[in-house]
């Protein structure tokens, strides 16, 4: 029976967390060892005669945090005894002399100082509290913790481990957890297994916690911790729970709370037995510190992170760093965090709500980190190997399976990148292609208010990146003529939705461009511009696109896609075309003979499941129409984006995510998409080179007069000429080939011509 229990628990864990086992890199700050409780197994609490000072000073707290920051920690875990001033006059005097009314007042000041001076995210374990205390501490922390341990009153009776400990009364602890739920505080809680409770009492404790979580949804993690008998305590001779008893409880917790709950067991308390914990349902090892000891269990040192990673890998799992706030709560930060904490959490998080492990930002000119994926790797998990085989065979994956590919790390990450590069080679060969083109962004005045856009402005807007403008038709024609004279084969025309523009405006723009440069390919108008044009003329999409094609439009850019998911679009571009409208424009365009690109703009508020939905929608449409020429991942450039400046977005994707987007796109979109393009404007030359070794085969255009990424703060310049592209290709041992917009072979200019024009 137990084996079936464990198989079910492990399956639920894999459903909710995949192959990732998380941990938090933290420092442990023991604010005070004084406590008014007398738990019979505890060595953390000490009498005043046993310590130098009742409390750490704030300077001491900050110094511990600084050491942690230097060691790469992101969490400051404050642990302390319950309200020691109610038992020890020395604690009360110490606080009063420094102007604090209580230990909790002092905790708030210490957490504030650590956060402000080091940037570490505070997680607080203050014990039993009322709503007012929780509300105050919420402003200086990202999460809190309170172990229920047990909801059995029997253990608080005479002879029990909690006798004489008023803060261990189950009703008081449940009241604190309930108050945290009302105040929307992410909390960590759990059971202490083996202190004299029965199995039935453990199950009842889990039910009590589940009832609270079902009401408030605020439990971010459930710890199932095994009791350790400690010398010098009243329970020094008590029996410790067996591994079998421990894993039975873990499995019951997993079944009761389901796949989404994070379940932790401290790895230092079961050294050498971690695989059994994982099989029972554990997906988290809790906080592990490279700087400070486990002050609650000093007899059990933290495992070295390399050793922990190896032990985790032995169970066919990957060790992944998280923050002090759980991944799900990161994604809903405006609900679960005090306003001041939203920005620092988003800055520290990746797309999955886990810890951001590199400081690279798209468009900034940062030197990319070295990914382990580009080094030799040994082994690959069976589940990822199966997914890669199916991708190469051209099978359509599910949303969950695509999301799983976006979560790969270490050896699996290397395998995904190699598979994507091999598939690129077998599909399109080794040639790196590019097009000689010129951007003409005819206006930056826009009726819409997309929260990610730093390019568009109101009619009178001025800022450091220039004024609002609108090019007249003569200037558009002049730029098109000049592009053709410089041997460009394409002009790309896009702009804001100017309040005076109608469908007739776009028709006239195409006419003047074709008149000025008859031989040039007109690649123009996002689905937003197309729908705006059709609506203002009272035409169907089919009729309007047919008219645009008749006057000389050759293809459409697949921008305005951002993330093809209404959950995301309702936040970042609520007044823009919806998912169905974007897809409809593309399907109709393909039906009238207009090819188009397809894009994704990622790294802001969305998550990997949204990327998966986006890719599958594109794949399905392409399987029907075949009209997309290429897929173009566009990492979010955050510096000047309004939603970043308001603290409401992440600072773009991590480097791992950016490279992985190209690789997963190659695999998931196969065989329907042939070309994957990388944006040198956003990735930079070195980043683009990595993407070209991870499934991409195209560098896009030379982009004379690129302005949209520059408006967002991009640093990579306005153009990359053919010589620079050739150097990039040579560096990775691949040939460079000039192409047309539709991926035909472009004629080689009779006379070499500069393919970059300075901004006008």
C-alpha cells in the first residue's frame, strides 16, 4: 500500500513542479535567542546568562546580511524567540533603552535596515502575532513563517513537549496563520514529525492547515520536518521518527494538498536519504546558507550546495534556486506583497518566479554570461529525451510539455540547445542569412497606451529620447528612394496609430514608396495598423488587405503579437488587438497571398506557460496557412518601458531564457516554421551568435535607422552592416548569405555598397 502511496505522491509532485527541486540561498539572522516558551526539544532558546546580549544589534544584522549578499544570497531569514520581553526583564530593558516597545517593533526596524542596506529579501519567523503586528511586518518582508508543528492540544498538556509554552497552543498558532491569510501574507508552515503525536493527529494537523489554505490561498510552502533529539534537552532520550514514518507523512501531505503545494524537508536532517524524500513528494530543500549555520539545528550542518545538487541529480531532479517568496506569489506580487516590495521581487525573479541567476539584460550591451549549455554535458533526463525525440519527428506537444522544455537546466538545457542546433542544420543547413533593409517608422504618435512601449508618444510629448514626430509623405518617399539607391531590397514601415491616420493613409504610404522605389519590397503594417485601417474605411480585413496588396504591399511584420494570451494582454495592452484578432489578420493576409513574420515579446510579466500557448497558436495557424516566413523572439528591453519604470515588470528575460526561447521555438514549431531569427538589436552580437548555435539561422536585417529598441533604452546602435555580420558568422564558423524578405537568394550588388545609413 505504501508503495502505491509514494508512486501517487511522486506523480503529483512531477505534475506540479516537474523535475525541479528548489532551495533558497539565505543568511540566517538569529535576532534573539531569548524566548518565553520552554519547548522540551529546543536548543535555539537560551537563558540570559548563556548569551552575551539579549538581541543582535542592527549593525550586526546588517553585517551578517552583507556577508550573505557577497556570497550570492537573496534571502535574509530572521529567526527569534516568542516575545521574550514578557518573560525576561533584561530583554524588556534592552528594548526600552533603544526606544522599542516590543521585540516585534525591533524586528521591523532590523528587517528594514537589512533590506535597505543590502537588498536581501526578508523572510520573518516571529512566532505568534496579532493582525496589527502582521500588517506592520508585511511592509518590511516578502513572506513570513510559523510552524504549526501540531494541532493536537494533547501535546500541550502536562508531560507533553509543549507544556509551559503558551505560544505553542494550536489555537493561537492557527489564529496567527488565519490572520496572515486575511492580510494576504505568503506564509511557510508545517509539521514537526515525531514529538509524540500519532498518525491520526498528524493527518488532523494537515487538515487544519488545508482548511486555512482553501480559504485564503496563502500557504506558500509546507514543511514536513523530522524531530531530532538534542543533548541537553528534556527530550534528549526520545526516539526520533524513522525514515518510513517521515516519508509516509510527506506523501500524505502531498496527496492532501495536491500538485501545486510546495513541500519541503530540510536536507541537513536526513543526510544520505534525500532520494526517499523526493520519491515521497518533496520538491524543496528550504533555505540553505553558504554563510551561517542552522541555528535551530546546529548539530546538523548545511550540505554544501554542490553536494546537494549531486544528491538531487541522483534522484533525476535538478536543484534550482528560488526566492524567499514562492514562485506562484511572485507572479501575483501586487496582491501578495506590500507595494514597496513588488519592484525588488520582480528584479530578483525570472519568468518562472524563481531566482534570477544572471545580471544580463536585453538591449543593454551587457556581456552575456557563459551558459553551461555551450560546454560538454553528461546525461539527459528520460522525460526530456522523449520530448526531444517527438519534436524532431514533428509531433505537436501539449502546453504542459512545451512549458517543461522551458524549465530545463544544466544537462537538459545543453541537450535541448544541441537538439535545436542539430534540427536547424538538418532543416536549413549552416548558412546564416540576412536581408538588407531600412526601417521607416513614420510616426511615434499613438492613440494606444501599451504599458511596455517607450517608442510611442502623445502629440506634444518630449523627453530625453526626442520629441513626438510624424514624417510627411515626401520624407517617406525620400527615405525609400535612398534605401533602394544603397542596394536595400526591403523597407520596413511601422509606426504608432496616429489619431489622424485612416486606412487611406496606409494605402497612400505604400503608393508613394512604390513610386519612389519601384523595385523594393514593402514590408509594412502590424496587425494593429491593419485592423485600424480596415475599421476606419468600413472594409473587411479581406477587402482591405487585398487593396493594400494591389497598391504594392508585399508582406506584413508579425509585430503587435507581444504574448498571444488574453491573461497577459489585459494587463500590458488592454486596448490593443486581442489574440483572436491578431490571428485573424494573419490568416486573412496569408489567404490573399501576403506572407508575414511572427514574433513574441517576452520577459516582462508573463510566464513560461504563456510562451507555450503562444508557440502552439502560431504552430497551429502555420500548419493551416504556411504563410509565416520566420519566427522572431524579441526579448523585452526594459530600461525606458513605462511598466518597468513603475515597478510592474521584470527587467527582461534572463540570458538562459533568451537563448532557450530560440531553441524551444526551433523544436516546437518544427516542421511548420523553417526559419528562426535572432534579434541582434536586443541580444547584441555575442548573444545573437549564441542563439545562432541554439536553433536560429537568421540575423534579420541590417535595420538602417532602427529606432523602436533605441527608444526603450537599447545600446546596440542603429544598424549592423554586412561586414559586421560576416565577422559574427566567421566567429562561429558559418557562411553568411544575403537573402530577400521571402528568403530567396538576393542579388549580389555589382558594386559593394554601405548597408548602414546614419539616422536622419
